[in-house]
């Protein structure tokens, strides 16, 4: 038995792959930035050591976090893309993908950041109060930076999981990397070659992203 | 167009959810067995094996599960073996699970103090005995909560098998939504069913974790 792999046809469609990589990276950047903002807001609402929050707010945030963390990303994506138009809210595939990633990372990062916030020594918050910092200032300048610093490695892993999860967005025809692989495979009939190449690119992307984010964490979170 | 009442939708989804559960269990048990073998191989300190297992873990954790499913689907066929979405999904999810579990368990074994290994050695236990009687029983206690937690990831991971055409909960959802033109209702039901499967498992994992830490205090 002889297995013949022929990458020439697949490699010839490199512009598609490049476009796919650009989309994957773009979606990841949007998802990460907005997802972290959303996650921070939710962590602020759920943290048990930052004073009392109104019960409806805590309840709403808790349900959002648990609903997202206990359902598959692909179902969240399909719900946004196929389900919402029934309510008259039609989203483009690209927008639905980005939105799903933001919502997904928002829920996971909320729990990660909350763990960091709740690990803040109480004396720090009391010291900030005694310096007459407002609650907002305390959160932004005293609580959040060390909290992010503590949980950054877990955060990086989660960001990479979300980036890899974006492969599903090709299923609603967002032109990201896995969509490119699908397209090349149906153009060239070289399915295995197309997917192994895309997989290798994903592996490189995730390794590079981990390095970059760890460096950014050391530079901007610790080195402040 | 077929008339579907909400009851019909739920009944059909529940039937399909059986396959989600079956696939999850196969992946979890199969992945656990493969993961355990990889763990032992890694701990045995045979030259090169540790590195090979590390690379295996990195490949499976650094690539999308969706790509792994496609590769299993087209890769098995490449060897001239007739494959079905069912086998491809079972193989890919088992390997994926094994990579994560072996990494989780490695962390648990690493948290066992070195003195335990040395004490076992000084009692003239061989490698298998050290593992079986001294290290693994202690590591197991720490390993249970994260392992149960990972089961949630496996259940959610099976949703991707729908993409290669395996009819489980998500695929059944798309099929029903195409037949009923009620995507909002159908996908909401699908999401709630996943939630009903995963949330209890999450709660168990959380409470196990709390108990473990209570013991330590």
C-alpha cells in the first residue's frame, strides 16, 4: 500500500491560506480585546471582595457565565447566526463570528480574572480606601493590575483556546483559515494535504501567540 | 414541510443527545486509557519518550479539534480503510482527550513530593510498584476534580463531530431547524440540552475541588 501526498496543488492556492490566516488573526485580536473588556466587567460584578453588588446584576452575570461555559461554541455561533435572524436581527457571518468569540471569551475570562481579583489581599483594598481613592480608582489602579498579572498564564491559554475555536467559524462561511482549507480541499480534491497544512499553520499560530502574549504580559503587566 | 410541535423537536433532540452522551463516554474512557499509558511512558524516564509525549500533547493542544476531526476523517481513508464519521469522531476525540488528560495527570503526579518516590525506591520497590502503591494513589486524589471538569470539555467537543456528519445533538439541531424553519427555538433547545448535560458535571467538579481544598486546610 502506498500513500501519495501531493502538496503542489494545495500550495498553489497560497493566497487563500494567507487570507485565512489574516482573518483568523483579526478575529482573535477583536475577540481578545473586547472579550477581555467584557470579562473584566463581569469579574468586577461577580467578585466577592469588592463590596456589595445588586442581586439582579450578580444573578444576570452568573447566568451568562454559566450558560456560555456549559454549551459548545459551535452551538453559540449557530444560535447567533441562524437563530437571531428569526427575531429580525440579521448578522453577517464575520460579525456573528466575532461576536460569538467575544461572548465566549468574555465568560471564560470573567472567571479567570475573578479568581485573580479575589486573591487580592484585603489590606490592599483598605489601604486604597484610606488614601481616599474612589472605588473606580481602587479597582483600576490597585486591584486589577496585580490580579491580571497573577492569572495571565491561564488567560493566555484561554485566548489560544478561543483562537483555535475560531476554526468553527468557517462553518458559517467566515473566510478564516479552516474555511480556506475546506475551499482548497474541494477545489483540488487534496483534502488530507489541505487540512494537514492548515493544521500545521494553526500549530505555528498558537505557539507564536503564546510567546507573544507571555512576552506582552511580562512587559506590560509585570514591568510596570 | 413537516409540522413539528415543540414536543416533537425536544423528543428528536433527546434521541440525538444519546449519541452525544455515547460519543463523550467513548472519548472519555478511551482517552483516559491512552492518557494513562502516555503518563506511565512519560514517567518511566526512557530516553526520548518524555519528549515524544510532550510533542504529542503540544500538537493536540495547539491545533483546533475541528482540524483533528477532519484529519482523522480523511487520514484514515488515506490508508485504504473505509471510514465513517462515527469512527473518525471516536478516534479524533479519544486522541484529543488523551493529550489533555495526560497533561492534567502529569501535573498531579508532579505535585507529589519527591521524597515519596525516594522512600518507595529505598523500600526496593520497582518502578511499577512505586507507581501503583505509592505515587498514583496519592495523585489520584488530586486528579479527580480536574478530570471531572475536563469531561465538560469532552461533551462540548463532541458538538464538532456534527461538522464531519456524525448525527448527534448539534447535527440533529441543524437538521430539525432546516425542516421546521424555526432556528431560534431549535438552537435554544439544543443549547439548553447541552447545558443540562454539562452544568451538573461542572457543579460536581466544583464541589469535588472545594472538598479537596478543605481537606488540605
